[in-house]
């Protein structure tokens, strides 16, 4: 329709768009087709969409008639491939999952529909989801909308590219090691990984099913923090608690979100495992300074033993069965490159893993650690692992409480790595995965861009281990002037509203 001003529709922030849809000053179909048009353009450029949900047009017509004005009335939303939508495949990038449409919507999608949202596309993921790139044999490689030679991040990479390119105003993805936070950071947008069970995961397919060591979560992605809050408000309603009674009935806490009390904020610049790029370190420093100038108190936080957490909790926790269930998913499938070394190690027998770990220890300690953590465990060992993770979590909270912190400011891996590098750099998930092991809410907010000075400083980047991974990471960061860099904002479990409030503060400053 030539009389529709698409540009002005696409430039409206979500709260305003939502208000105009509800008061009738913007027709539903104008908004819907503006986003369909933009999504098509971004999909052509980045290959981020796997499927158009045809029934969205029927839903659009029904919404106009029903007049039920949910919080997201008429808002088009995008959905990650692994989140069930009735009548559509959730492939996880596996050919064997094609033509197996979901029997019903996941709870999150059901609630979105009841709130008036219109899920209109499903978005691309890496094969198996256990990767922070975004490529599989069915749909191919997704590209970063800001620079096509870069990865959009993963595993919610299609969401990152679509939201980052402006083709979706609100998207939903999942996160078990940074899968919402990587794409948001790489594509210059915001995302929130809630506490694992704050939003229902019923009808959402996990990369590794049944493991309890590393908490997965489903959460929103959008251009700004206020939009994430709108998404959380809409989902945290009676419908969600009725449809999935395992989710705690905690409605959105407006008082916490809108509070203006000065915060006591912990921070660190490095986890001493993955050396931050110059831009990452600067992002934390500059944000810290702005927060202090705004009257908040910043307290240094000492992180210890992150390598132990990554190897013994995260990798060992995800692959406690010696990775046999992970390997089984690939039976009859081609293309294992996006998981790189992990897949090859997963297939090796226990005796070989033990031997390799022992040989590698003096030369490549991190490789030794990974190989050791991928051995099959006895039930007894898995139970003591779960116990150890609980203990670690309590210790971490005790350290947090001792400093009397409200929230924490942390680095976020960035800028976006070149395509193909995430598969070679599984160790670089340390900044994000820590908070899946702890099961704390964590969000990312873009705060700066890579400068020429950062690029110059990168030349002396050596990493903490000076191993193959450190050398590759330096290469992967290279040539990134102008790309966005984010920080991570973290709160204690079930404190999503405080996490969002802190993110909003960072975004505003």
C-alpha cells in the first residue's frame, strides 16, 4: 500500500508502537506488512529466516475482529527455530527433524498469542544449538547484518540478525551458554537471559536434553531494554502460570523495575580465562565510570577459578554421559563442522580421552581440561557434580552478599567474530556460560564501538595461555573498527526486574 509510511512504522519503539496499535491510530495490517517487508529484506541479506508462519495472516484478521487488547496486541514477533510453533518444524538444523511439525505451540508462544502478539517467522540456528555461530545444512549460514563477513552469534543467531537488522521488533530465543547474549552483542542489540525457570520451557527443544548441570533459559531480544521489559511483562501473566505450573507464579515487579535508588554494583574486567579484547575491557571501564558519575557505588569483584567452572561444571555437566546423547543426535547427519573439535572429542572412547588429557596437560592445559571433562561419568560422579555446583553457587552468592551488591557489571565477548571462528573457539564462552552454571539472570547492552586505538592495541594481544585458542581469538577479533561491543549486566536468581533496571541504567548513560 503506497500510502503506508513504512519507515515511520519501523522507527517506532515497541511501547509506542504497541500503544498506537491498541488505540487504533495504526492499522494492524500496516504494521504487520511493514515488518514482513523489512524481514524479507533482512532475510535476503543475512539468510536469518527459516520459515514464514502463514497462519499469522489468519491471526491478523481474527485479532481485528475479536478486539481483545492484550499487552502485545498486533505486535509481530519472531521465534527461534527450536521453540515449537504448531504445524511447523523445530529442526535444530538436523535433516532428520524436517517434516515433523510440532503438534502444539510451546507455552511461550501460546502466551504471546493470548497477549495479542503475532508470531510471523521462525529464525535460523546452528546445527545442534551447541555453537555460537549460525549455520546448518538445511538453511545454510546466517550473516551478521552489520558486516556480512562476521558471525551473527548463536545459537539464537537468526534472531540476532533479524532484530539487529530491524526486521523484527521483538524476538524470542534460548540460552544455555550465551545463546541469546552472543547474538545480541554481536548484532548490537539487547537481550535478557532470565533465571532458568522464570519463563516456561515447555515445548522448547534443548540442544542436550535432560542435563541439569547448566541451566538453559528462554528470553527476549530487542533493540532496547524497555522492549525487553514489555516482552517480560506480557509473558509473566496468569496464563503462563496456568499453562505451566512448574513456573513460579511471579508477576512482573514494576516497583523494582522503575525504582531510581542508587545501586551498589560489583564489577570485573576479566575472568582470567579468556583475555578480553581491548574494546571489551574499555567497555567495562567506561561503563563503570559513567555509573559512578551518576551516583552509583562500584565495587571490584574478585573472580576465582573460572577455568575450573568451565571445565568441571559447564563442559563436564553438559556432556556428563561422555557426550553420547550429543553424538547420537548426529547419526545419519552430515556437517559437523560448526561444533568442530567438540564433536571429534565426543566420539572418542574414554581411554583415549584419558590418554589425550594426560599427554596434552604440560603443553596445552586447556585442551587437557576439555578432554578430561568429556569423559563419561558414573551416576555417583554426576550426583557429586550437581552437589558441587550447588556449593559453588552458594559460595558465589555469599561473596556477593558480603560485598552487599545489588547487581554486577561484567565483560561480554566482542566484537563479533569472523564467520567460522566460533567453532574453533569453544573456550571463549567463559564470560557467558558462568551465569548458566550459576543460573543467574544476565542481560547484554551495547555500549561502545571498536576504535582504531582498540585495533592498534589488539596487535599485542596474547591471551592468558598463549595457546592455539588465544592466537585464533586475536585473529577473530581483528579488523573490527566500528563494530558494537556490549557489557553484561547480572543479578541474583529471580531478580529479572532488577537486572532489567540495571540494563536500562547502563543504556541511558
